[in-house]
């Protein structure tokens, strides 16, 4: 009898110990780990891994460890709905990720319905953050501002007169083309040619031949990897000498690997550059060191927002508000803070969109350099 | 910049179209060869094409081989892999067309995901056909385009002479027209079928090496090419070798022309509209002949 009692005592002590040792906080990460978005997805995953590792090494959040639940959406809007549904059924506490405007626009619907906090790090279509999204937040600059900024540079600083546009037929490409062309028209310049392509296209001879016939001095490419570098290579091959322009779609180090010569000189708006401030440089060096040597090279541009979103926005709010979804959401809406790589204090506006300036870079000597404004 | 009129533009489109069309044709030949012999369709053909590209990539990255030896090595290796796969897997699936199709789709998925483990992202292929640009009549293109077209012509000529003039080739044709009778007159039927299978792998892999230097290579590049090659085979007549060549080049040209002069958004549609129209109105294809059902 005494033995039995002792056993019960030990058991209940064990049960008490497990319940006292709080459950992990589970963060869902959704992005393309296959399909055309793969090289972006990998950067996002690396950023998440790095942030979670660092937070856990410091003891987690209020004694709870962070755990990542990573799902692949195949860079496909249809699959991204399924992937989101999986994370919701899996009862993760929140989601940080999302790459590709079409994918995010599709996946945010189930997230909104389920009341799942969703911090988007890789989609720039303005329709993501309107007045309607309650649970979806975005830390990335939207297309409108980026495309307008690039149009200003093209017309004012570079003095380009004959600008052609080629864009992906998806939500990212179309909204960039709209904002870019509208801004150019305001500046008194009409595009000499506008061509469209599908994300998975490989051969752009048809579109580029039309563009060549329009004799452009600038070519804005609103697309992603691998189509954008393929367009650059093929454009140079058939003799287009125009200055290439772009926005965050091409902000991916793989651009230089895939179009080493053709991408040289390209000017585009990006979401992160290590030379903006010393802390950004420190982080980037640490990140590159940690992820070098694997089968996939490090991609600071993609990892930066995922890392910063978890470390500087999500983690403090989890600490303050816990995993209760309503409390966590309201913490995000009032969040304010400094993040490396951004010049000013950042905050979410009333559409849950992080207000910030974009960073302009130029490809030079095989790397992204902060754009100084000289040609 | 040189002035390029509408003639230069048309020429650019035509050359690009013939080059991509050649690839559809060569990959499509794999469908045709197997269909003639077995009345079976191997839907992994596009993925074999992709795997051939990566085989070429691995070899080319390790040894600085000129184009022709690289092509030959890849094709021989692909032939052997095809023969081995036939022996251990596909021979067991011939009894039922449905089972065979599922098996082929399975092979495609296995190939794609194996390559994906090692190459999750698109990678550039070494420029084995040189980086020179050829220019004439206002059209400018990589020398590799000419290689693609030239190699297709040579490959088709070789295949044709193999089937017409060699004993082994004629034996394969005998198996294709009637395996049972070919067997009774002394043809080793299982071996001939295995070799046909190997041949379909070899042509697909060869096409993979040809297209590699033109674009980036990625594990999912075989999907669309496989489907378009199938459309090419159906357009020309799936049991006709010249028909498939014609079909491939026609689709390559038409999609490029439609992409330029109608709308690039509908470029991919061309092949599949043709495929549907052919299946409805002329299921035997342009040059194909209907095979009467044997009783």
C-alpha cells in the first residue's frame, strides 16, 4: 500500500512538472519551397530558423520555447490555401511568412476567417492591406510606393525617355505595372511597349522581340526569379541595351547567379540592404556565416524581414500579450519600435501595414550596392 | 541599336519557334517510339527530359567536355537507365495500360523529387555550345539555337537509318507492327522492347542537354515540355515519326507566333487547343494512320 501511494505521489509530481513546464509557442511559416518561388522560400525559412534559434538560446519567451511549423505552398495560390488550412488545423499560435502576392491574397482568406494572426513578409500587392484585413499584417513595402519611386528615378535621375515594361501576369506583376505606368504618365512619359508573361515561362523571345522593336532606353521588369534573370539574359542576347529597372520581385541574390552579366547595372527597390546601418551589416554578416556552405546559399534580402518580424515585432508582443490571439493582435496594432535596416521608428498604420521607406540598390560588380544616384 | 524591321522580328520569332519546336519534336519522339511498339504512353517522358538535363549538368560541371561527347555520354547513360528500368519495373506493367500510365506518372514524380533534393532552385547550365551570338537579317540569337536545330536533324536522320538499314532496327520495327509474329520468326521481343524503352530515354535526355544552355534548368522544367511534346505527337500522329517531328515544329512556331502577334498571355494555350482539336476531329493526327482493331 505504501508503495502504491509512493507511486501515485511520484506520478502526480511528474504530471505537475510537465504542466508547469509550459507548452511551446508554435509559429507557422508558409512560403514556396517548391515551384518558381523556391529561392525566396529558402531565405524566409533560414530567417525564421535563425530568429527562433536565438530566442530559444536566451531561454525562449516567458519560459516557453518557440517551435517552427514550416509548410510549402508550392508557390501556387491554390496550394497556399491548403497550406494555410493545415496550419490552422494544426493550431499554431500565429503565422509569419507568406511569399508571392497571389499566394498571400488567397491564403489570407482562411486566416482571416479563423482569426489567425498572420504577419506577411514577402508580398507587396496593395490589396493585401486595405481596411478589411483584421488579422493580416504586413511588414513589407507595398507595390505602389516602390513602383512610383522607381518610375521617379527612371524619369528624373536617369533621364530615360523610351521606357518599356514587361511584367508577370500575377498579382505582383500587374499591380506594379499599374502603379509604374500611372506614375510615368503623371511625369509625362508614356511606355513605348508593355508585354506580359506567365510565371513559369522560360522563353521570352516573343515578348522581347516586340520590346526590341520599340527601341527602348529603359526596361522595367516586374517579375521574380527565375523568369526575371532569364528575361535579362535573353534581352541582352537579342540586342536590347536598355537600362533594367525593377522592384522587390528581383530583390534576391539568386538574380546575380542566374544573370551574372545581364543583371549588371540593374536598379531596383528592395526591402533590405546591409549597408543602410551598422546593425544591418552586423546581422547580415552573422547570417551569411551561419548559412554558408549548405546546399542552398544564404539570401540576406529574403531572410531579413522574416528574421526581423519574428525577433523585433512578434517576440516582444508574445512576451507582452502571450498567445491569446485577440491580445496578441491588439499588441501588434500598437507596436512601435526600431528595427535595423530602417532609418526611423516603424509602426503599423490603420490598415496593418508597416510604414517605412524603401531602399534603392543597383547591381554592380556581382553584388547589390546601395544606389547613390549617379548613373 | 540596329534598326530591326518587321522582317527581323518575324525571323527572330521563326528561329526561336523552330528551336523550341525541335525540342518538343525530339521529346515527342519518345512518345511515338513507345506507342508504336507497345501502344503505351509514358507520361514520365517530360521528367526523363528534365533528368537528362541534370545528368548533363552534373557531367559538364565535373569534366569540361565539348558538346558532342557530352551529348553522346548522356544519351548512352540514359539508354542504359531506360533499359534497366524497363527490366525491373515497366516490364511488369505492360499487361494493363492503366497500370502502366500510373507507373509512368509515378516514375515522373520520383525523378522530379530526387532532382529536387539536390537542386531545389533553378541553376544555370554551362554554355557547352559556346556563347557566340549569330546575327542575320535583323535577328539575333545564341549559337545554341542552331545546335538545337542541327542536332535534331542529325538525330532524326540517324534514327531513320537505324530503323531502315540495320538488322536490329528492323527487328524493332517488326516488334512494333506485330510482336507475336516477330517473335515466331526469331526476334528477341523482350530485348527489342527494352531497347526501344532505352531509346525513348536517350532521345529525351539528349533533348535535355540541347536545351540546357538556352535556359536555366530546374526540377520542374519537364512538366510543360512533356505535355507539349505529347501534344506534338498527337498533332502529327502518335504512330508516325515524321508526323511527330512536324507536330513539334508546328507547335513551337505557332506558340511563338501567337505569343508575339496575338497575346503572350495565351502562348501556352496554343499547344493544348491544338491537342484538344486534334483529339476531337482527327485523332490519328496529320500523318498518322489508324490502326484497325485486331480481332
